[in-house]
């Protein structure tokens, strides 16, 4: 696996709130194209292989700057998610060095991660994170897919939206042109390049697949119970359909008796 380390401003600016100091919004946000997702309502489900690939993209790229404090490594093996095997979850957790303690001497120490640990944050505290990003705090990605209008469609569009600026566009120094970002100017360079991560399941290592996979993974992180909600919705719809049929038949039975009685009285 190829490990890609991004510069200090990396993904922080990619997920910065529209209208921030990093972009000029003219009041009309860019049009975000709707993508085809396996988890789309009303009955969609997550693609397990896609979520596993998306975790790899997050781990090797996004995790250099962003935390996911609401997730634990054990969540990667739970039903409805990537569903890594218990052994794989242990291995993934052990790859992170977690600060623990104090020990018998009152000292903090580093140890391999365990499945029960929360995802390791790239910085020990908020102050360190701000210092590394010139005062800006990298947002946590746990619910990012639900926090931005367009959700995974926006994340995908952002990560694949880097282009050369059109002729006549006034691009500020140090900024990059992005079709999906409000104002089209973003301080982060393109974080994804073809071949940065080698997939092991035969999926092509392209920017399009990286962006699609990590967007799906962030959607699962933000809504891990989506499949349960879809199943509940299906049961409710079936119940309402059956109930409507029963009520229709009951109505016909009641009105047929009333019509028969009225006909007998007028006869």
C-alpha cells in the first residue's frame, strides 16, 4: 500500500464551510450532480467492498489531518458497515499508536490500538491541530457527509472537481480552481492522484474510484444505521399497503350492506 502524506492544509480546507475565508461565494452555490449510490433510498444498502476501500482512502489520506472521534475500530466489523473480520479489525486497530496512561510512574505511554479504541486523532489536542494549520481547526469527519448540503454527492464532486481555471477567471495566489467549491477557489491542492493507493480487489486505482469510495465510507460513518432505517421503512410501507387494502375491502362490505338495505326500503 502506498502511503500519501498531504501538506498541512490538506483536507482541512476541502471540507471547510462554504463562505469561509478560503472561498468567495456569490450567493449561488455550484450545481452538484447527483450520483448513483448503492445506499440510495428507499431500499438501498451499503456496498461492503466499497466501504472497505473507502476506509483505506480515509486512513491513508484523510486521517493525516482529520479525526473521526465518534467511531471506534470495532465499528468496522459491525453489521451494516464495512464488516471487516474480527481478526482484520484487530490488525487495523493495532496499526495505530494510542496514547494511554498514566502508568505506575505517572507517565503517559504509547501502545498499539485495540478494537474498543476510538479512531486515533492525528493531533494530541485542539491547540496542536490549530498550530499545524495556521490557526484553523481541521473538522472532524464523523458526520461530514450529513453536515454538508448534498452529502456524498458534494464530497465526490469536491474531490473530483479540480480543473484548470477558465480563461479570464481571477484565481488568487496560492488557491486552486475547483468546480464544486463555492466561489471555485480552494487553498488545498488536489489530494487524490491516480495510483496513490493500490486496491487489492481488482478495482482500478483512479481518482474517480478513490473519491467515490471515501464518500461512501463517510456516508456510512455519518449514518451507520441507514440499512436498518430502510428496512423499517419497507416494513411500514408494506403494513400501510395491506392496511389500505383491508380498509378498502371493509368499506366496500359496509357500503354494499347499506345499499342493499336502502334498495329493500324503496322496493
